[in-house]
């Protein structure tokens, strides 16, 4: 908008210098241009100040007086500029509004024909020139306003996109923190309850449980620190061993199958997809929170993980609202994989398939 004004105002001043008969005629148009500058200083993409209506009235009277005394015919320019700024904000049919405004500007200039003998030259200077000039000025201003609005909206869209990216990263960080802290706290809760029952009957066993709780706390602190510095990566083999220890501590029988080989002594590929490790951790946590299984079967193959248990209560929903898994499902699908939950009478199975990293 300022660019458009900067292009039009100097031309107007040059025209006044060439056509004005006295210094006060130049003063009239200069005062109008100063009013336009004052309006532009308060102009914003969100709307125009209320004072712009007063500015429109001032410049209109300024142009009317100039036409009556036949001062410079370029006195219409400030009025055209202010009016064009307002027209640029009107919704729809702007060419119609611009044409009507140009006619109104020409009618104000036509008052010069009332105070002076009408001639073609006078009509051209105070009617034809204001009409054509207003069309030009308003066209430039409206086009500049639309371009400015487009650029401003693009800038706002970029800012919004950046804010969304930050929000997504915060959600991702919060989810990872929940996975670490929630899993560790549930295991600590389980082991604390176990140690409490052993305090009187098996003090040495209780001490061992408390020592393991201390280790779990240290591990949680370390993993949280790694997460904060973006160094935390889950290991599938480690999570398999962790799931086995947790389930056995809870009195759950665990069977781990890797590459189709059954048995509790199988080993997993430590280079398995990190998402498989995250799903296994979440599934293990859910076993402690939502199920009471006696047997858990974990089947691992390249790019595939299945966790099944028999802890489904017939009187409850076989597929509870597992928000952690829902969050992981979104991440897996973005990675080109799939997560499926297949509840059945007396059985709950979770199947994950991911592509190569």
C-alpha cells in the first residue's frame, strides 16, 4: 500500500508544480496528501481506523473547494487515494464501486463549470481527468491492497504452520515421556507391592526387589535425560527382555517366539525397528493396567510383532480405549506400517507390521 502511494504521490506533486497558479493551491493539495500519510500510518490488514471517514470528508471538501476556485485539477488525488483505500476493503463487485466513486469524484469537479464559463478544456481538466485519474488510482490501490493481503495471509499461514510444527513436536515429546515414565512407574508400583508382601516372610527377597526398584528409577532418570537431549532410542531386544522380566515378576507365563522358533530362550534381532520396541513397551504397560493374563505370547519376525494374551474378561469390552496405542498407530501409519488389534473371546492380540527403516 505504501509502495502504491509512493508511486502516485510524486507524480501528483510534479503535476501540481506544473499546473498550480499560486503557492496556496499547492498548499491545498499538500494538506490532502499529509492526511493520506496519516491514514496510511494507522492502516493495517485487520481494518482501517475510524478517522479515515473524517479524512475522506476533509479531502472531499478540499477537492470541492479547489474545483470551485479552479485551483490545480490534481486536487482530486488525495480524495481518490482515501476513497480507494476504503473501496479496497469492500466485499465483492469492486469494479462497480470504483466506477461509481470515479463518477462521484468527477461530479465534484464538475462544480467548476458552475463558477466559470464552461469550456471543453475546463470540462476535461475538472471532469474527465478526475474520472480517469480516479479509475487509475483506485485500480492501483485495490490491486496493491489485494496483493498485500495475499502476502500477509501467506505470512500468517507460515507462522501458523511453524506453531503447529512446534505443537506436534511437543506432543511427540510428551508421548515419549509418557512411554518412559508411565512404563517405569507401573513396573515400580508392581515391584513395590511385591516387595511389601515379602518384607516379613523373605527379607532378602524384599531387599533384592528394592534394589531392582532403585535400578529402575535410575534407568528412568537416564532415559528421561536421553529423551531431553534427543538421544533416546528403544532397543527391541532390550524391550523383549524387559517385558519378560516384568511379566514373570507379575506371575505371568511368557513365551517368546522369534523367526518362527518357539521357546522362552529365543533371541531377537537387536536392530529391529524402533517402533516395534515402542509398541512392545506400550503393550507391556497395558498388560499391567488393563488385563489380568496368565499367559502372554510374543512373536517377533523381521518388521513384524505380535503380542497376544488371555487376560480378556468376558464381562468387559475386549478392546478398551488404549490411547497410547492409538498415538503409536498414527506414527506407524505415517511410517508406512499398520497396527491391528484383534480381540476374540478369551484372547487379545496386537499385531504390528512396519517397513524397513
